[in-house]
C-alpha cells in the first residue's frame, strides 16, 4: 500500500477519535449520574438504574446506546422533537414527558408545564422556561434578559 493510500485512512481514523464523545460521570447525593452528549440538545443520562434521553434527534449517533426508560422533549422544533428517533429509542413502558405544545404531535407524552414538578420514574423533575441567548439557525430572535 502506498503512502498516499494510507494517509486518507489515517485521517478518517483520527477524525473518528475526535468525534467520539466521552461520557461524564458526576457524583450526586443519590448516586452516580452518567451524562453522554449526543448532538446539539440531545443527551443521554443514566441515573438510578434508569436511561433518560433528552431531545432525541436523528442527526445524532445512537449506535450502541440503550433504549430509553424516560424521554424528555423540550421543544416543538425538529432538532428537539423528532418522532422518527423517538420511535427508535423507546421501548415498552417508556415514559415520554413534554410541554403541551409537543403533546399535540407526540400524543402519548405526559404533559409538564413551566414551574411544575413531577416525579417521573422515581426521579423528581421540575420544568423551567426555555429561551435562546442568541439568534439560532431556525431564525428565532434572541431574548434579552
């Protein structure tokens, strides 16, 4: 094999190492929390024996990741609410939690409103309002504080 044939292989290998995401583990008073970034707002949390996916999106790489016990969807836009990816990562008994606007499309979602607290799969959660600090790719205007 010639050097000019080997260089592209080495570059692809190096790029895949750079693209690989290393999960982070945080110690909490109730045990370890494992955080795996996927893409954009998509993240997987492992806590208390549960797998929690947030904003599953088809552009993320879910290869080898476990299916969700809980799915949180935070927004109606496609990079947060992706019905195709939701269907792929849910299993029998998966609880989907989302704001009312999302539940119009993802009808099996349990609705949670801003400021509301609920216990989901044994984990206490609270919904807080979202906003963009800067104008994003979808053209939404920035909100000032």
